[in-house]
């Protein structure tokens, strides 16, 4: 599926992590894929309110929990820089789809990092 939201389609997810050798490129790409899949789900399911949006973002956060395990295995981690980058991108996605009032912490409430 192609992302229809032009603002989202042009956005470089996890840009702060890309190019930093501490984060393996294939795992950064995996994180980007999680965020793109979240956008595709939002466009497909069209959540009517914050509760429905949070269900989608919590599911994506669970994928980042698994990514955190993969980063640990690669002698990396979801550190402060990564946490901030991930959180910012979740907030960006919410705002881009009309949920500017979404609570940033609630978007990623199921995180283990």
C-alpha cells in the first residue's frame, strides 16, 4: 500500500538514528517499516478518536519492543537518542493524521524501553 498522506510520505522516519553506526542499518530500517505500517493502518482503519488511535499505536509500540530485543542482540539498544526519535515520530504521525492533541506518552504507553 502506498501512503496517501503527502506529509507522511515525504517524512524520513528515525532520521536521528540513520547513519549512526551504533544502530545497525537493517534494524533502523525495520523501525521505519513499523512506522510506515502504522501509517498504512491509520489510513486503512481511519480511527475516529484517540482511543482507536492508541490501539494502533500500542500495537506498533509492541513491534518496537521486539526491535529493542534485536538491538540488544546486536550490541546496541533503544537508548535516549532512539527513545526520543521514536517518540517524536509517533507524535508526528498522530499530528499528521489529525490527532495533534494525542498524548505523546499514551501513544507509546506499552513500551518496554
